[in-house]
């Protein structure tokens, strides 16, 4: 069931939600949280599709906030709110309200969203693209217990990761961190199988991928060893190698779906380690609404510190010593005595 509201208000949207639930025969509200998606028109479809898939596990009221760009001064001076209310089969297992903000109302999105939040339910705000530098100080982010960003979608992911570390507030998280959950689980399980001491590690992945940096910082912080990063053609993370006192431990995934775990003295094992869709990542983040202390510790480890420790343990280049060969000695001239003896014999 879909209801379109043009030039509306938050109270009219709430009324449309109540009437819609009665019309489809489900007056009781069974949602467990409110998910606010802040995006643009280009990425709204993909973000809403991922949220609907995740709502099968976490029934929620999804509010999609789209700030429309006004091209002329007249349009910017006219404030308008359009809404699309979706219930039943059109909203998966929850409720969906698509909000399009025009003009000056776009600067006060929190005033539109606040009356639509579920009472006594957690609030999660997700920025698929164009996330603020400090999500906790954003007007919409201040309403939420959890704030989800994605540095992989940023124009400069590595610089964005550094900015996230400087502005971190408990409750912040990133989908680039969520993507490496299977890697962290597999590496921890591999270290549980052998009694050894890790001396160094190397993380290999595509360039400008923040998941590579986060995994390297997590290993360096937890194992207290230098960690190097290497570039590959991808996709995503491709390999992790840990040097230990019992031999190397290697987790290699060249194709983005099937990985091979190699441990010294044990047969190689195939491990399912496929790249996950956005819906799976969002569903994982919605399972926990408390601050992620492990993410905070890894993020605050610092890329600069990671580079310094890797540089300190980097092997020094071997000096090339040029050797100059001595010239071969010239053949010695026959002595005068030997020459006189030869002449006497000839006579």
C-alpha cells in the first residue's frame, strides 16, 4: 500500500501511517527500532532496497531523508515537504516513509524526522554516501544511538578514515569495519589452533580500500606486532600473512568468494569468505546497539603509527659493492741470460 502526500507535514504523515495500518488490518506496531537513511536521489533506491532486506531480520520504521537540490533562488526560498508512505508488501516487514525536502526545510531535517520516530525505540542513522565529518554533531546524528557511515564510498577513503578517528564518539561505526568481520573471525580461529608467537603480519588488498587499513590496525593493536600493507588488484581484501614462531599462517582469497587457510604442518583448507551485500552489513550492525569498543580501539590506533612501526622493521636494502678487477699482468720478457744461451745453441 502506497500513499503519496504533497506539500505535507509530519502530523499528516503520522495520520497516514495510522490509517494505512488500519486499512491493511495490522493496527499494532511491531517495529523494534527506527532506521533513518540520509541519502540523495541517486543512491536512494539501493539504500532502501538494502534496508528492506535487512528489515526481515529487524522489523523497523524506515525514514528515508532526501534533500532535493534547488537550482534557482526562487526554489531555494520555497520550503516544501513531500512524502511517500509505504505499508504492507511495499515495505517488507516494517513501515517506510520517503521524505523529500525542498528549499529551506532541508536545513531543518531533524524537525521533520523527530515527530516520526517510534516512541521508546532505538534510533539508527545511516549515511550511505556523503556522511558528515562528525556524525555525532550532525542534527540527525544527535537523535540516534548508533551512527553508521561508509568510508569506502568517500572520495578520499583513507583521509576520511583519519577524520573519523579524530571525531569518534561512542556509537559511531562504519561499514568498512563490518566488511572485515569474517576475516577477523577466521584469523582469530586460526591462531587458536596453534601455540605460537606472532612476530609480524602483512595485509594485502586493493588500493584506497579502508577495510585494508582497519584490518591492519586491528592486527597491530591486538597482536602488538608490526603490520605491513601490500597492494593488489583486488577485489577488496585478498590476503593476510602472519609470521609466527611455528611457521607462517596465510589466509588467501584471490577471487572474492573462496579463501584458502594455510597453517604450517596442517593441510590447506578451503573457507567460504565471499564479499557480502550491503543488506547483510546493515543487518549485522542492527544486531547490536551498544558502542563498538573494538572498532574504536582499532580506529584510534592511527595510520601514522602503523606506517612508523612498519618502517622501523622494514628490511634495509643491501649495499651493492662494486669490485674493480685488476688488469691481467703482462707477459714477462725473457731474461738476458736465457736469450744468450738460446743464441749459443743456435750456433
